[in-house]
């Protein structure tokens, strides 16, 4: 069902400083800041040959990643994003197997302009999983 790893998301306390670390220390190519109000985050993508790193920062204290940053003030890995060919078929199969889709259970448009859903970390070895339609 899952395809390639699209990105690894890391919540950071300072988005610009984090981007600078990737640029200056690691020589990475980074995107401009993107704002996704419907997800409550500002983000920057670090481009790699085989996938991306998504650096996330909450827009405000109502953001889902705000509480993550409160618990982890230095930041840390937030989720893994896998690509799927058919998001709706994948969701149906996962729900039949007992997996929980977070939020209202309906896909939202993600940072790449494609539908995404998040799966409960307790159902996936303690890791928050994002599925993105390709």
C-alpha cells in the first residue's frame, strides 16, 4: 500500500535558524517559508536526492505542533510521510484493520497541494504517519 518516503518532518523552535543550519552546515538546498493555516504551521522543505526534510513551526498556540514543541522545546522528529496511490482506498483498508485517522477523518490539502491524512501514532509503533496521495 505505501509507496516511497516523501518526507520526514521535524518540529523546530526557530524555523529560520533551522533552515540556516541545513544550508550553512550541511550544504542543503532549502525552500522558502510556506504557511499552511489549515494545518497551523509554517514550514520549509530541505531538498534531498531521495526525499525531503520538512521543518515545521507552529503558527500560534492553537497549532497541533504547538503542544509538541512545548513538550520538546528543542524540537524533534514529528512524523513520517509516505506516498500512496489511492488515499481513499488506503484509508478504507486501514480503518477496516482498526487504524485511526486523526481529525475529522477527511483528507486535507497538504504542503504539496495534494490530499493528506494523519494516522494515530499509537497504531503505528509510536510514530505519527502522514499519507499523501500521489
